[in-house]
C-alpha cells in the first residue's frame, strides 16, 4: 500500500482578480518524484509557495504528511526543505560574511 505524501484537492489562488492557480488536484505517493515544468507565469512558484504554507490558498486544500499546509506549516517545515531558485536577500550580504 502506498502512503500519500502530498494530497492537493481543487487548489486555487487568486491575487485580486488575477487567478494564479485554478483547480489543481494531485496526489504524490511515498517514493515518487515530481517536478514542475512550464513557462514563466504558469503558476509553478505560486503552487510551491502555497504548498509550503507561505501563501494561503483562496480555495481548496492541500496536505503534506496528512497535515494541512496552512494550519500545520511549522510542523511540516520540520520535515522538509525548500531552496528557491530566486533568492533575494540583503544586497550587501555575502556567504563569506562572518559578523
């Protein structure tokens, strides 16, 4: 029997009148690998940020490890890691800075 790691049910996200995500439904089981491919503006980053509990969904729901991605974000973050491709920190901060 496969356990569900991620369950997404009719997930939607709007920014004002702009609908960034529309009716996303999927399930990812233990041992599966899943990737997001698409052009700029397709909703890849918005989907990931919503699944991480960084953005609150407008409609629908999602669970990781059986926990709600919005309500249980802190507990979920103890078990996962996310490194975005577009990291914007302080402009003068470098990896070698020691203070």
